[in-house]
C-alpha cells in the first residue's frame, strides 16, 4: 500500500466534498473523514456475489446550502 498524497491534496484544495469508489457487492457505506465523505456504492447487479436479493443505487443531492444528502434506493427481487 502506497500513500500517493492524493487525500492530503484533496484536503489542501478544499473543493472536493465526496469521493465515490464503486462497489464490491457486499459492502455499502458513507462516512465523513476530515470533512470529506468517503462513499462505497450500493450493489447494482444480480450477476455476481449478490446477497439477500437486494440491488440498488445511491442518490446524492446537492442542496442549496451546498451540503450533500445521501439516500440509497434499494430494490428487492426474487
């Protein structure tokens, strides 16, 4: 694992509010670290490694006051 300094540069510039990094079919979260949201996406397919028959996506809303709101849209299927 190599620290490239990317996150430090993001903090220095101050313009990035969130980083979304795909999904791995089993994990799904949003957390805030040092003022930047780190997001791991929602399982979006039933083609591989799905669990509990759930798929979906995440909606990120930028509000008028420039804050972010995260909501997951989950679909259950059989």
